[in-house]
C-alpha cells in the first residue's frame, strides 16, 4: 500500500490520478490533497478519499463541518505542508506552472519520491531540483507522457548507452494552418486539441509548441542528455509517445492510446505495472503512423528552448515566466495568439541571464520576466 500526496488534485492530472487510485484501493491510499481555488471540487475529493491533510491556496469562507476530520492548511504554506508533514511514500506534483516548484523542493527536502507532472520546476530550476534529489537520495519520476515514455524505453537499455531522445508532438490544432492564420487564432481554436484533453494553459502551450519546447528543457535535466541530442518530431496520431535511439543503432519506442492514466499509473506503481482500464491499441485498424519535422517558422518556441539552454543560468526560468504571462494574457483575450511566442522572445532578450545557483535567483528571474511582460502588455 502506497500513500500518495497530490498537489493540484482538482486539475486534469490530479483528477485522473484519483481515478486510477480509486481503481486500485488495495495498492494506494490518499495522504494529502491540495488545490488552488476550486474549493467545492476539493471538498468532494476529501469526502471520498479522506486524506490526513487538505489545503487551498485561496482560503475559503468556511470548511464544511463533515470535513474537519483532516488538518486544513491555506495559502502558500499548503503545498509545503502536504509535501513535507504528512506521512506518505510519494508526492504527485500537478500544480500548473512555476508555482509547483515550491512543492517539488519541499517534497525532495523531506526525501519523498516526486512524481513530476508539471514541467516548469525542472525548466526553471533544473540544476537545483536534480541536485536536491541527489542530495536527499530521492527519486524523480516523470508523469508527462513523453518523458514517461523515454523513462520506460530506458528500462530496456541493458547497458546500451542512449544516444538520442526523440520527443513526439501531435502538432496541435494548428499543424496544417499557415503561420498567418495561426497568428490570428482565437482562444476557442487554440483550446481545441485534436488528441488530448488537458487544462487550458497546457493546451495553449501545445498549440504554440511551447509545451514541447519546455519538454526539451525538462528532458535535458531528467535524463542528463545534452540539448543537441534531443529532437522533436511531429507525430499527428499520438500513438508513439517518444523514442530512444541507442549506441548500437536500435530504437525503442513506447506506444499507447493518448490516455494520461497510463503514465500516471506507471509512476504511481513503479516499478510494477497495473492495468488502467483504458482503451487498447488496435494495430489492424490503426493505419499509418507518420512523422515530420516541426516548422521552425510556425513554431518559434522550439528555437527559444535551445537558445535558453545554450545561454544557461536563469534563461530558461525567464522563458517560462514570460510564456506563463503571455498565455494568461491570451486566455484573457488581451493579445492574439501570434503574440505569445513573440512576447516570450522579446522578454528573453531583455532580461539579463544570471547564475541559477539558488531558489532566490530563480524566483527573481521569474519575477523579472513577469514584470517585463506586464510592462510590454500595458
């Protein structure tokens, strides 16, 4: 029986994690649940799963009397408390954006296994996060479908060194659009992902391919592979979730339906495998699997990721903060879709790169990026 703390339990990943936990009540129990502001959804989850600690970043007017059996925390402290104070075996971090960094570091400081569903902590503070994991002797297990796929492929290495990582991308809703048409896309069009059901921020990132750009940075830190050996391939069918090429020329790929429950459950149960109850691939009906190189003119975030990795220091934190601010502005209909990547690039050029040698330095870089975004958006 593994006790799991879930940071960000009312989001897409958090809800699916609770779904697979409920499917295997003999294997998992819930130790802690936190959410940002969706109090009613969290209250229902607490009623069902009965954690020891529950928390909301935005404090509600009151907590229902029937839910006072657990300890409640509010404000910024709720992530730390859920990650550090409760007795648990693993902490699933599915908090959207840079805010998830606090929970990741708190869990690692406590020596917990971290199941990482949001890429921003490794993007913004990769060296600090991986260093904290090494120092604590704690494990970082990926939940992102692409990084989970690479992790699964590496289990079959048997001493054969990996030479190249291939991250696959669906191409999003604008794969066949012209650059000019993409620039004018509406919020509704950007949120209409052809294959995956995700939250609004990550769905917009997928449409711009900033999501894949951030995954390149995440892969560099998770797997210790230099950026020039990480490639992105557009694979519209979303059947092959990623691939690893090894030194002897063999390529191992992980295939599956586009269902996040598979990588979630793989991380929860690792090193065992448990059934998700999801659909299975039907190879006879699948048809062709196709691949193409991403168009750098249509998807500039990919270039920005490699530039940030080359610059080092706080550059990736700046890119991430700038993108979060730009996506928020787009979802609020303050800017057009084509302005997201342009704004991120402009801020990346304006904010000086400093050593990312402390959490304070990373937070300061993130703050400077958001300040520049506010100034430029004004």
